[in-house]
C-alpha cells in the first residue's frame, strides 16, 4: 500500500531517438486545455511509468496520491519537450530521468498519438480483419515487427502478485530461455512479468548477445496498476485489453503461463478459446504451464477448472511442466522449430501470426459494468470456444474490480458484481476464485483482508 510522505520533482525532458516532433494539432489535443480525454489518458500512463517507487496494484490509489501531477507538452523548433510538475522523484537520479523511464515515457506518447490518429472513419473496426489490421498498424508503428527474424519471441504470462519462490522460478526459466538465445515478451509489470526478463538479461550477457528484446505489452486501464518494470526496452500501449491480448498471440511464437491470479486466468481462457476454434486446430503454437513445486496445487486446480468447464479436449492445447526450468526451455525451443516449419510451409510471416483465426467475440472490447457481468452467457450448451470467450470476460471484470480505477469505483458505488451461470460452471469457478483468495493471488498483500469484487450466483 502506498503510504507516508511522497517525494516529487519538477523537470523537463526531451525524447531520444523517436517521436522528435508533434504537429500543433497533436499538441493541442494532448494539452489539458484541449479535448481533455487524450490528455487524461497520457497523464495516467505517464504517471504509471514514472511511479517506480512504492509498489501498489491499486490504480485509484496511485492516481489519488499524485492528483497534483501535471504533464505539459511543448512543441519547439528543436522538437518536443515535456514539462513534468510534481512527478514521482524515484524516476530521477540526481535530477536526471533514468534512461529506461524516458524511453517508455515517449513510447507512451508515441502510441497514444498514433492510436488517436488511426481511429478514423477509414478504420475498419467493424470487422474481425479490420481489428487485426488495426493491431498490426500499432505494432508496426512502434517498430515491434521485425521481418526476417526467425521465431524466438516467448510470451510469458503470470501474476504480478506472486510469492518469492514463484518469482525466483520465473527468473530461472527466463535464464534458461536466454541461454538458448530467445527473447521475452510479457505484460511489462512486476512479478512474473519481470522475473523472466531479469533472468534472460543475465543469460544474454553470458552469451554475449546484443540487441536482446524485452517487449512489454500493456493497455491504459492496467498500466497504472502494473507499472512497467525497468528491464522493458520495447513498450507498446494498446488501446484496450482485447487489442493487447491479440498483440500477444500475433507477435509471440510460444507462450509460457506461470502462476497468477484472475488476470492470468483471463489470458489463459482467451488463448484456449482461440486455439479451440476449428480453424486453428492445425496451428503451431507451443503452450506450457509451469511453476515451482510449491505451485503444483495452483497448476492442478487451473487444469481441473479447464477440464470441468471447457472439456477434456481443451487440455490437448497445452502441457504442464513442474519445477524444471531447463526442461521448459528445451521444450519451448523444440516447439519453436515446429512454428518455424509451419510458418514456412504455409507461407505465413515470422513477425506476425496472420493465419491465426480470432473471432470478433474475442476482439470486441468488454465493458465490465454490473449489467454486463450479470448477463454473461456461462452455459454448457455453448460451443467450447464461445464459452471460453464468456469466461474470459468474467475474469476481465474481476481484474477491473480489483485493480482498475474505473472498476474499483463501480464496486464502491454499486457493490460486488454478480456472476450467473450453470451450476456445473459456477461451482468450479467459485472454487478457483476461493483458491486465488487463499493464496493471495487477487491483489498485492497490503495488510488488509481481500474483499471480493464479485459474487458467484449458482
């Protein structure tokens, strides 16, 4: 929990290497005197990036603690200049902003400016192909897509609120991946999103690898709750959670899932729903669930939840490797060979998984209001991939109620979300959520008992 006196600083900073200029119209849109909404979005993301001090996963707390923080954007002959008022002092050393923080700050500005320009009547966001093209353009503008580079980007999903043992294990896995010259992509925050990157940096140094990639993908609603870790050297802010999830599976060549909470469950269900679609049955995408020995109950319960809700066939899309970082890395390396062969045989790009079919049900933004959460279709008569889409939304709402500013405020105003569905789905869902609470996987421990933002109605 953030508490005690805060240390702030006023500073001016200019970009280095990207986004050297903005138009006068862009500056006006991003100013507090402009449209307002774009400024508020950039201010929120900028504050999250600068807030490298006390760790909290409550976006509302962070925003309130620095309510007098301001960022002013100036266009001048030499380029863009940001003026920061009452900024968190932890982002500076002897009055100079830390290099990684400055890079990420201007990455956020780049993505917010470009996304605002990209949304126009010409943007075909009313079709699945149009949404995929939208994600592609954002990633291309951020120079994330590297044509010609063979598959080696491993996406690592897992919780920001994990035990010390689970964090160390994720770091060991990252080290083994790095020794095999693989790059890392995570949600860019703390916990499991940091561990694999930290392990890989040491391994890459041992292998004398330069130009290693530590890609972080986030979105405005979550970034304030999961501040980017400083190892990230490529930050991309997608407009919403659905675009972020699509970006993961489009740029990633293999996926590792570590212990986590509702956010990790949301990602896992999203992935399974896609892979269970009939059009994706032959697709090569290795998926491994892993953790230390102490995480065995978590992995077993998540596996049992999938079997109880989506059926036994869902389990063939992943494997579980317990307490063996080297085996995880070796298996992932073998899986990437299959990805390379599949992409070549089907003439698909290495840098963007165009052949992956993603239904609009997984692409349309879900607004976790109380009405929308209560109306979720959680029934066994749905095709498994459609049920996975609805379960994904349920966990998305729980994440919002736990850590996102808007969700927290909705819960404060109207009480917990109510989640309805078939008893055969609600029972394993409730059991899984109760396990998350017992294991403190819902939020970062702050000395206060967790108050659920949901009620499961059988």
